[in-house]
């Protein structure tokens, strides 16, 4: 579990990857989620190629039928979990169709 200080430090660095354009390589729909993400199922995740690196990211703001190989996507910041016992809401990078 991350401390509130560590979460804050991570949030400070989110802007360097915000609004990056990438291409969707592959994707899948998650029906059985790991601990902390049960409230989001089913959800889409994919491998996104940004040219200099590839990242696994959750896909938001679209339906599975809209996804296709090489779809242009853009990074956005969204809530990534429920508030922890310290009432800190964690945010992270996700992608949506560009």
C-alpha cells in the first residue's frame, strides 16, 4: 500500500506523460480484476506503443467494438482506485481514443 506522501510524489510526475499520442497494439477485456479494481470490472486494457516505449494502460471512454489495431490513443489522467484508509484518492494514466 502506498503512503499519502508516495501517492503525492507520483501525482507530481503525471503531467510529463499527459496528452501523449500512441497506437494501440493489442487489447483485452478484464472480467476478474486484481484487488482494488473489483469495482471497475469489466474494463479494457491494452498495450500502447508511444514510439520510444510501450506501456500497458487501461482504455477509457470507448466501447470494445470501437477498438482496432493501430487505433490512435491519447493519455489522460483518471482515478485509478477507491480512496484508501487515509482518504487519499490515487490518480494515474489511462488512454482514450484520440
